[in-house]
């Protein structure tokens, strides 16, 4: 997901105060355990000049691929620059690094076994080599489907940054969703 830069006339201190005052903390998630907050509710974790945001999605959908906004505030001559990126939660990224890494290693092992004739009797090399790419495609498909479900959450985060921090996008890289 791409990098974003927003600008605002507010000071970094005012931005942090607004982030804390107009969002829930991650600790507040515990009180919403049995009745999720309404869709679009924003949660923030602030540490120094860095922060992480996420927006509640539809109550009927548990999406581990929901977008987070990882931001950093930088004081400027005429206000504050907000540098950040939209991305997946660290645990989800680690899971998929392990998933894809394991599949790549499995494909290499199967390929070596096929080249040296060490596949189990009756296993066709083409079938053995084809299973791993199918699992890779399933993993990529899961990420893309999850990202498409999280599009409205990303829009909620963008609206939150624009409204609460009175920020305007200055620079974007990568896809908008």
C-alpha cells in the first residue's frame, strides 16, 4: 500500500491532542467486546510523535486484513507534515511472510526431489510442482480479498485524518486502495 504525506496548519502538539481526544484507544477495544462500536469508529495508539490508527469495519465482518495507518508527525515552518502509510497489522504481515516463505521452500524441495527422482512412487512431478503455486495464489487471493473488504475502513481513516487534523493530502505513492 503506498506512502502518504498530509499537511496541516496545526502544530504537532495540537495534532497529538486531537488524536487522543477524538479517537478511542486500543485499550478501549476491551469494553466493545460484546457490542462492537459503529462502523467507522477510529482507534488510535500514540507514542511520542508516532501514531497508529484503524477504523472499525462492518459488525458482521471480522477482517484481519483491515488497513492500519502508521503515521509520524514532523514540525514544519507553517504547521505539521504527517508522513505515513496504510498497511496490514504486523502480526498479519509476519504470518504471510512465514506462509509464503514456507511455500517457496517447499517448492524448492519438491523441485530438487523431482530433479533427482526422489519423489514418492506414483507421484507425477507436474502434479507435485503444481500444488505449491496453487497455495501461493490462494494466499495472494486472501490478501486481495481482505484489502477489498477494508476499502471502506481506509476511506474512514482518510476522512478522520482530513477532518480531525484538518489535513490535506500532499503526496501519495502506490495504489489508492
